[in-house]
C-alpha cells in the first residue's frame, strides 16, 4: 500500500474500506498516529467519518488493522525466503536480513511503523500494541526455528542477537547515525550465524 504519484486515480478505484486503510497508512506514516484525526483520514480517503465508523468501530481499531496488514507483509517475507531456500536455513536467515536491509532506505524517510507506533502507544492494552507484540513474538519464534534448523547450538541466543541487529539497524537508519547500514547489517548477521555455527564444530 505504498504511495505513488498516481494516488488520486488509484484511490478512486479502490473499495471504501481499502481507501480508508490506504489513507490511514499514508497519514499515520507521515504524521504519526496521535496527530491524525478521523476527519483527516476521511478527507484523504474521499469519504466521510460516518463511513469510516461503518468499517471500523474506533480509530484504535483502524490503527490495529493497518498494523495487521504491515505485519502480514513481514510474514510474507519470511514465507518467501523459506520457499526460495527450501532446506537451507542459513540462506533463509540471510534472506530475512536482506529483506530488512533492502527496506532501510524507506525507513530513513518514514521510520519503521512498528517502532513509531510503539513510541506513540504507551498503553500495553491498546489493540495496536497487542498486534505488534504478537507479530514480534511470531517473528522471534520463526527466527529461533531457522537458527535451530541451521544447527546452531544455542538457537535462542543466536536469534536474539540477529533480532537486536535487525531492529537496531532500523533505528540507526531512521536517526541517520550509521552510513551503509544495509551492507553492514548483512555482514554482521552473517558473522553471527558463522560464529554460532563454528561453536557447534
């Protein structure tokens, strides 16, 4: 649901619910969740507040649904690297890292939607936070499984180190503190996998 130059033409062709989600994504990413009101989303989606509330009971529910869509894109990336490298868990791990590395240029402009949302939603009972926490737990579970399949002797520790690096690279890219973050990220993840793998020898 990324923005394009032809956005007005595209929006006109989308069903109402997708128009709302498309508008919400653009506004939440560019301006933040708290600063964006339902009226602004309605105007961007070329609809009404009443129409938004027909599809989403509350703004919080809309935020949560947007993040479910983002989380699904990440799940699809895991699925894709597993399908592209069947029976090759080391390549699967590097494929996930590559997916993050290739997405870093977009993060430098808009930031990671999960990190940004967590910063704006301190209440852990917020439905969007619950979406993020479930998503992150699922990602960790899948990374641990990849590390175990790769024969790493302490898959939970390896997955933790890889996760710290992946998430740290996104924050460092967002704040502009590290140059060539994608290349550095790939080298670090490779080194983690190789170091843990050598411990098994």
